[in-house]
C-alpha cells in the first residue's frame, strides 16, 4: 500500500520537474531570441499570485521608446507559452501604461516591464562617453 503511494508520488513529482524544465527552456529561448537585437532595450515584468494564474510580459523597445515586440505568457500550468501582443507594438512606453484592453494582472506585469526598461535607459545615459 505505502510502496504504491510512494512510487505514484515520486512519478508525479518527476513529471512535474520535467515539465517545469521544458517551460524554463522555452522561457530562456524566447528571451534569447528577443535579446539578439542590434539596439534597443528589453524588459520583463511579472505578476504572480500565491494561488491562481500569473502573467509574464516581455517588451522590446527601440532607442526612441517605441515598442517593437511584446509577448505575454499567462496561465496556471507548465503548458503556458508566450503569445504575441500585437496591440502594444508601435506604442510609446509611456502611452502603453494607460491602455485599457489588458486585464489587471497583465497590466501590472506590463508596468513592471516598462519600469525595468526605464531603469536600463537611465543606466545607459549615465555611461555615455564624452567626446570633444
């Protein structure tokens, strides 16, 4: 009786570990694709509840703060994958903070991604060399 329970529990745990591994690989692959740009900024933002669905948003913007690529991953299980967010492409970072077509969790993730990009922009401004 206990032996069967332990084998089933260990099998489910191993399956969960394997599926989580595949989801992390997918995440790393998408971030890798988006970060291979010649110029611009990449920001990620997330919203996670203790129980329930979460959301991850990845934004890429150019040097003029225009969003050139946007992806969202939301869901409850390890089967969630990134999807394109075409409605955000072409918007300015500041404009996109005020969109009203996103659910609350995605809007929070979007705001976090924008904040990350703004921090990176400020870092780059401080590191520019002065040339006479």
